[in-house]
C-alpha cells in the first residue's frame, strides 16, 4: 500500500467546480517508484496507512500522466509509492553531495559569495547574519528570498551529524535553491540584550525571551529586500530542528512578523507538536494561537525517515495541526535519510526534488 502525504494544490477548471488531479512521475525513496498528486475523493473507501486513515488513489506507471475527476475537493495528496515494508532510511554519508556551501567571508556581498553581514542598526554589536547572493544575481533584479533559522548547538549524534547552532553552519537554504535564483539569508538568534548571537534557543536562559531575535528579523528582512532586490512577496521561511520550531514560534509570533512570509519549510520538529521545551509559550494553546496567523499559507513539513507518515515527528506534527481544526495547505514528507542533519538537501534525492517542485508551485501561485 502506498503512503500518502497531504499536498494542497489549486483545483483545476473554472475554480467554481472542484476537480481531482492525479499526476504520475518517476521517483521514490528506494530510487524507483511514482510521485503523484490527487484531491481526496470522499466517496472512496478509506485505506489504513500505519495508524492514519487516507483514501485510496489511482496509480499509473506512465510519466506525466494527468487525470481530471469531478468531485468535492477536501485535500490534495502527494503520493509516494513506498510500501510499508520499504527499505530503511539511508545515511547521508552513502550519497555523494552535488552541492557545496560556500565558505562565509568577511567581504562585500557579490554574486556567488556568502558573507558575514550586520544590519546597520547593530553595527556596534557582535550580532551578524549570513547573506548569500545567487550566482546569477544582478543589480536591479527581483529575487525570491530563503530566510533560514539554524538548529541548536553544539549538537552531535551517533551518526556523525552535527549542528553548531551558528548561522555559519546552516545548509538548508543553499541545498533547496542550489545556489541559483534565490537570495539566501541565515538569520541569527539574539541574546536578551540584542548584542550577540546565541547558539541555543533564543534570548538568555532560563526564560529564553525571543524579543531581541524578533526585532532583528523584522528589521533585517525588509532591509535586505531593499538593498539587494529581494521580492517582499516571495520570502520563504525555513528552519532546521530549533529552526523548524522557529518557523511558527518566531515566524508567526505576532502579526507584524507573520506578514513577512509567503510560505514555510520546517525540517525536523514543529511548533506545538511536542511540549515541555524550556521557553515560555511552548504549550499547545499558545502554538495554536500562532498557527492561526498562518492564514492558509503553504507549509512543507519534513523530517528524517523513509516511510511516509511513519515517522514519529511527522505524525505528531500532523496530529497537532488536525487537533487545532485549522485548515491549511500542509505537505508532509520524510527526507529518505536517517540523519538529523540539514546537509541532506546538498544531495540528490526524491525528497529534495519534491521540495523544489513544491517551492516552484508556491512561488508561481498568485
């Protein structure tokens, strides 16, 4: 039985009459299968996938096959043809990277360079972010922006995965964009005084006050748009681990910051899915209030693992979102790798391909 991963997509046709769409394409987490999209058909009998109920869908082996059906649209699924007996997730060490993140330099911004930069209002502090202008960047251009928050650090595990917690160590945005077409910004977390970057959570322990971090982000994102031709209508917020939580905890913290974003890519964790974190407002009631500010914007929720909806964190994220009753455009996808490591996007994989396809769709939507 294939695993099903929700992916909302505009209905085809006039817009007045809901439609169902199934598109097959060659890909899978075991290096061969199909990726399809489909609107749920309420009249179909449900199929049991793990402990989550989904509708059965048609599959076709042909590439680029499209079918259109009439019917009431409830949600859309990205279908990965992976059986519940699929092979375990692989280690990223077994897949050669096809991308290398540029080293961060202390120099002026330029195409293809990743530089250390500070907002002018913080010139007398140690606060800094990382800025990358795409290799095809030109003055006067108009570019989408990937804003990224890093994971906690220092972190390491038995698989050799590490996270420094610093903007210098971030990789997710570069892997998503391939270094082309996007301005990439690694945003810092600030201490309470707003004078230096921190590597664990945001603010100072034990309260972890996010105010200084929020203030820097609110100032810096619009400033970068003005300085380097960033399109303020196409700013994507992404994050790894702590940064995945930050997508909602910081990115939807209040109405002012929430309006900055076009879409979200939380990788490995989700605000409200787990509780008892050390900061104020980690409870599900507070996370629900933040999620209300999403207002239908797309989220690509991914986590290490290989089986669709058979990883604990994806189930927790989906369970929390459904418990709120908030409707939205949510996609759930395992990376296919076992690693808690944002370097998975530096390697070719069906998950990276699906993520890039999703991002292309999000940016083209009006």
